[in-house]
């Protein structure tokens, strides 16, 4: 699934490192618009961090899979992930608050569709189109 999403997101011209740098430099920036590659590359980074944290904890003897390093990675990437998701939804002319649909299991489906959709080419209420 990541392969297909990232394959189509590469058209946005933001690579893995640029996405991580941009999302951390805009840690609490919930305004503006964000590209597909910005969101999906950072989502992959946050997922990998959580996985590595979980493996690290397991190697230290924590068999629950959710020890200190796992939670540290989740805490560090939580706000920039929400901010990147908000900017991504703004690019498709949706409110960032729609991320709350993820609380309902069925709400994840439209969120994935919106996050993977191409952004609007014209100015919307969240700002000008992304120049790539």
C-alpha cells in the first residue's frame, strides 16, 4: 500500500529527507497547504520510528512492544503528523478537523482517499496552490 501511495506522491517532488525536515520545522503549523509527498513520506518516517522504538524496547527485554522508546517516538512525531495531515487536507479543500474521523474505524477510508488525492490547482480558502 505504501508503495502505491508513495509512487504517485513522488510526482510532488519532495523527497524523504526534505519531508522530514519540513514537517519538523513546521511542528505546530496547521495553516496552509501540504503536498502528498510531504504527508506520505513523513507518515512513513513516523511509522518507521515507532517500529524501531518497539524493536529497541523488545531488545531491552520489554515484551509488551510499547516501552519507553516506542512512546518517545510517538510523542516526538505526533504533533508534526497531525499538522502535516491538516495541511494535506487543506490542499484538497477539506478541514483539518476531519482527521478526527480516524477515531471511527470506517472514517479511515475517506481519509486515505483524501490524503492520496491530488490537491486543487486553484486557490482555495486555505491558500494558494503548492508550487512544485
